[in-house]
C-alpha cells in the first residue's frame, strides 16, 4: 500500500470516528450552558468546534459573557 493511500485511509478512519451528529452537539452545548450559567451571564449560546488533529480531538468552546455571577468556593 502506498504512503498516500495509508494517509488517506487514516484520515477517513479519523473522520468516521469523529462523525458527531447535530443532536450530539446539541447535547454537549446544553451541558455547557448548564455549567457555564453557574458562573456567567450570557445572552447567546456557547459555540463548539471539534476537530481531529494528529489523532487527537481539539475542542474549542466559545461563549461571550455579559457579566460574572457571584460565587464562592464551598468546602
């Protein structure tokens, strides 16, 4: 098998593994909203970008906060 074929196959496998459905992304974003709303006031939903680089997942989360919530460490 040629090197180019191996690289193409590797990319196809990584891409297939990364096939996140829109419903799956919505679940993660809902969880992020729940956690982040404990610490921030925000007017727009967080955005989520997941990429595969070098066999690892790079996850980028972006949210624009309008203000911080008051909180204290418990325990």
